[in-house]
């Protein structure tokens, strides 16, 4: 048994969770514990959890960042293996990573490819064994958090995950780890398998609203984020242009009609250049994400006002 805690955030994960857990309990090196934090699943996720020797540490937790912080606090292993509920890992995935962390103290985090596969392929590929000899670790400032191992102390040293990021806050943590000079490494030869149904909705309004988080990165990191992610900034500017052209159309009809048509054209051109696809549904995604930007701006202000109030109360108490 290795001194590693496997931590899994779940939310309506019934389609893939069994395969995920099977791949974990099939490992050649067994984890110390398998911990799960659920975000309020409405499907059979929690029923599946009960059939495995895994511990449900919390449920009805809103946001992946908050769930990951709860899992970090609940874990007892010196090493944490973050496995998404829709990921499957090869049989010796944990063994190779644990040995590397044990023999190379400078390696704080190991990430690798998260190959997108249909669910049935994920189940099949998880039975394979990774090559233990021919692999190469290379320093990287890009991490894939679908399946990753990291020292628990390394996470705690940078303050854990930011709960303001309810969705897609991986860049935030990776940035803080990089600034703290953590040993971040990538290994192409040690993939995990990110399972997706063959027929899956390309987007959902909820995910798009949660994904409208450019404003959080900008408020937290300032112009540095624009410099590091110019493509994200352009996408943000285009979605805001689209939303406000639509909202102001009834008041400045002629001007906003021209603006709306131009914003539609530029959004579609941006999508084409970025993904080589041309989808009208992308416009709806952008609109919902623009709504999410406003929502997250309000959340940011509320959070900071709350922290300032707590700090002020604490200062008054000391006085």
C-alpha cells in the first residue's frame, strides 16, 4: 500500500464512475485511501460510490475548487492523485508515479496526456500496462488535471484551490505553483483516458455560465494574464461585444444592428480560426459565458467585501 490518497470530485458521474473506480482499485500499487466529494449529483453516482471501499467525505458541494479543497483537507497521504470521475488510468499508473515521487524529491507534480476516448474504449484501455522503462519526464508549466499526482504539502504551500473558480480553475493553481517554483513535470508516456460518450451535448447553459471566468483571472492577475493568454482575452472581448450589441439593440437600433452583425461575424471567424469549425451554436455559448462573466464579477466583489468585513471585525476585536 502506497502513501497516496486518490481524490475524486464527482457530479452526475454515473456513466463513467464505475470504470474510473475499477481502474483505481485494479492498480498494481494500492492507494492508502480513495476519497470522493460530490457536487449534488441527481443520477446514480452516490449509489455507485456505496458499492466500493471509497469514502464519501462530503456532498452537495458547489464548485470544483471547493470540492478539491475539502478533499485535500480530508486526505492523509503525503501524495495526492487527482482523478476526475470521467477518467480511467492504466493498471500501473499509480505505481510508476509513486516510485518517481519517492526517488526524485524535486518532482512535486507529474501530469500527462488525458486522451479523449469513448467510454467503452476507456474501459478497455484501462486494462493496459504502461512502459516502466522507456519514459521521459520534462519540466512543464502546463498541467492536465484530469489525472495528476502531486505532493499534498505542495498544494497546501500555495493555499490550495481558489473556490471562486467553480469551473476550469486549473490555470490558476498551475500559475501559483509555477510562481512558487514547484517541480512540475510532464510525461507523454503515462497517459490517462478521458472518457466521453459518443453522443454528447457539445455545451450546456450551466457549464457556459460557469466557464465565463476570464474576469476572475483578470482581477486576480491583472495584465499579466492577458499577456500569458492573449487568445482568452480576444475570446472574452468578442463575447462581451456580442452581448452588449444585443442588449443595446432596442435603444440604438441602427448602430447596434451593425455592431451585432459585425460581432457575430468576428465571433464565428474566431471560432473557425481556433477550432477549424463553424458552429452557430458557438454564439449561444459565447452569450451564456458573457452572462457568466458578470455573475463571476459580482461573486468576486461579494467575496472581497466579505473578507474585508471579517478582517475589519477581527481588527475591532483586537482593539
